[in-house]
């Protein structure tokens, strides 16, 4: 047989096979049923969907996960909160509101927040008014310090009717002492009433973060901060540039400080009637420069290479540091001459 005869023989069989294939019903395949998801799986799925939606949004892209200043701020806040909880669990009432540790941590946290708010204010002014103020973060920290020193944090307790009556009676100092002395020392019949009244009196006193911090601790912290700033200034000084500019450093150290001190002493004596020793005391206070403002700025400029070849950062850092030493020394000398009668100028 030829190939043509073979095709003729298998043609009927091929047609029957094709007709059966196309005429058969197509049974759709059922997808396997998934088990019902638990609450944990559902919450995890919704969290992933929300996270992806925040990542796709151009506004919330930098906030999830946080980055930049927001990440640093959240890190400081969470770290401070964790330290507060750990300190209260370990030290007890010493870390509770009213203790030194609580006041110190709250002061640090709010100082950092004040610096961040100043930077945000700079950005707002720059966007709205096209003015680049470049206010230092130290300004916000200074405002926060004044706020925490003069605004009580137990304002809710002071707003109670009992405390309002107590504060009304304690306006005058004599009336306040007389009312406190009116509490009988002998036990009364109902001791619970007496304890409750004394507790109310104590809680009605205004409490400040600045007053809760021990003065010895705050003095020690200020000394440590000044030491760290001056140490950082010493590490940034170039010895070669300092040797070449030594004469200019001496002139920039002594001449402005002494001229300002003498002018302020003369004006305070002529205008305000201060004694000469008090006038020079005020002069050395006002003639001192702030290393917390000058030194970090000069360190930042020297790190970016501005004025390094001419030695300008070394000149300003050395002069400002030595100026503080001269001002502190002069203040100490005239402080002794002012408040110690046996002291003399010789």
C-alpha cells in the first residue's frame, strides 16, 4: 500500500477521535479550598498591605519606616522612656516624678525636642518667607530650660478645688506659715482625716522639673559639659597654625575681653551706681563668649574645609577658649574682692 492508501484507511478513525474530543464536556477543575485563616494570619496580612500602601504613598514614604530627623527623635524618645521604666523598676521612688533621675531625663528629652522645634521653625520660615535664619538649636534648649524652671508639671493637681483654696490662702507668706502652724501636733480622734489633709497640703505645692534636680548634680553637669566642649576645641586646634598665629591669638584673647570689661564697669558705675568691684564683676560676666555656640560651629566649618588653609578655625577656637579662661579668672578674682571684706587689691 502507498502512503495515500494509508491515510485513507486511518481517516475515519481520526475523524471519530476528533469528534469525540470536541463533543466531550469540559469539566472545570476546582481550586483547592484554603483553610480559614486565623486572627493572627489575618492581622499579619493586613499589616503587610498597610505597610505596602504607606510605602507606595509619596507623602508617608519617609515615615514608614522612619528615617532622618524623625527616626532620631523617635529613638531618643523611646530610649528615654525605656530608661525611665528601667530606673523606676530598679531605683523605686528615686526615679519617680520628683526625683533627680526623672528630672534629668525629662530635661534631656525636652531639650532635644526644643532643638528640633527650632530647626523646624527655620524650615518653615525658609519655605514661606525665603529667609534662611539658621537659628542654633541651643536657642530652643534655652527656652525649654526657662519653661521647665518656671512652669509646674503638676498643673492638674493645682487645678483641683482644694488646691485652689490652698493657693489662695498661701499668697502672703505670713498667712501661709500661720496656716501650716495651725495643724495640731497631737493626734486627733480621726487619724485618717488628718493624714488626708496633710497629703492634700503637700500635693498642692507647685513642683518644677528645674527645682527637682539637685543643684550639686546640675553644677557638676555644667562643669562636665564645659570640659567636654573645651576638650573638643583642643582636639581641633592645628599646632602649626596656632604657632604661626600665636600673636593674633593673644591679641584676640585679651584686648576684646579687657576693653568690654572696662567699658561695662565704667558704665555700670556711672549709670547704675555699682561699686567698681561689682562693675568689673559684671564686665567679666558679659565679656565672656559662649563656647557652646562658637566651638561647634567652627568645628563644623573646619570639617568642611572652610578657612583651614589660613588657620581661621584654629584662631577663633583658641581665642574663644582662652577668652573664657580669662573671663572666669577675672570673675573669680573680683568675686572674692566683692564678698570678702578682708580681701584687698594687693
